[in-house]
C-alpha cells in the first residue's frame, strides 16, 4: 500500500463520527444514510459527508438502489485495516 493511500485511510479513521459509523455498519453489515444518521445522532447531510470520505478511502462500499444508497464494509480492505476494525 502506498503512503498516500495509507494517509487517506488513517485520516478517514481519525474522526470519532466516522468511527461510530464503522462500528454501526460492522454490527449491522449494511445500512442506509438515514439509519446511520439516526444511530449516531447526526444530520443526514453531515452523515453523508462522512460516508463519502469513508468510501473515498476504500473503507466502505456504496451500492445504489434507485434513490437509496446502502453502505457496507469494503471487501477489498487490507489485512491491516481489518485488524483495526476488529478491535471496534
């Protein structure tokens, strides 16, 4: 993994709200923005912004179904990232 990719991952993980999102998705396996924003008590818009960062870093995958987006943990995460998330 290149340094820039690692930096992007660590920056994405370096936020309490994004960690709460990951914990929620880890438990649920999949969730939409509304479910996530309600669970972490954050606005829909702010939650969407955090989800975009996690998708951009390759931590989450986004599946689009019409107007809804479903988020899940990325299947392509490296072993290091999986170990980090397993401690959540």
